[in-house]
C-alpha cells in the first residue's frame, strides 16, 4: 500500500512530503523541525530509506541535519545546487531567517532509478535553482516539483542563480510532457495537476506547448 503524507514545516510552511510504499518511506524537503514526520514514521512502524531535496534553498533544508542524525539515513540532492550554500538563500540568514545547520548531501542525477520499491524518474528542472529536481513516480501518478511549478504560478527566479527562460523551458519540456493526470506536489501551497497547469497556468497562456 502506498501513501503520501504532507507536513508544512518551517517559517515558510514548506511542504514536506513523506512517501510510503510497503513499509518503506522517503522524505522530500524537510523544511523545518522534522518531529511530525518522524513521529508518523515511528508510530506507523515505517522504515525510512532516504531524504531527498528538490533543491537547496534554506526553507527546504532546515530539517535535513536533524532528520539525518535521527534516522542515520543519507540526504540526496543535485550537486549543481551546492553553489547555493555560499549564499544566504542557501545557508539561511536571508531577511533575518535562521541559518541552516550544515549537512552532507550525496549527488542524485537525472535518470531512471528505484526508490522504496517504486520506479522513479528524476528530472532535471533547473531555473528556480541550477540543480532543481523533480521526482516523478509513475505508479503513484505523482510528481514532486519543489518550487519549479505551483498552482497557477511558477517559481521565483530573482534569487541568485535563478533563470526565468530556463525555468519555463524546464516546465514545458520536462513536467508538461508527463501524463496530464499526474498530480503535481509543489513546495508550497496546494497540489495541482499537469493537465490543469498546461491549460490554465497564466505563465503559459498563448504559448505553444
């Protein structure tokens, strides 16, 4: 049995996702105190396999170190985002927000893999950050897109290393080519779907998709 749990964490209420399949789990973007998802895993007897980051902005990684220390599991992110850790938008401190407790991450590259017994297609979706990733699970009809795409909006590109043209291309070429019934789980706010955003997202109105 598969399940997706959502925990808004941290000062920007970043969506932390716990994906469960047959007694195994992964956590995506623990953006604050991971006590709630950790409590769920413990109470349900689910074994955590790994921690994934869609990108390395501070509000998505605040809980990385605490969750890794508590579970003994590895953190995975794109090495292309490590440059952000030399900026306030990566290490924290921006606009008075707390700094991020340092952590070690392992590179995860675009391509086909298997996680918690599920097929996963790791998509490179840069633009919001240079190493932004989307984790697409075809068996769950679910794509975890970080801050690349939101319901009726897209991610910011005015932070260091952001690129609007690159982001729009990533969405069109990687996310919008997924099946239209794919549920899009964003870094903030409600979920949407590939079909809804192709048809109604104002950033793509009038564009050839």
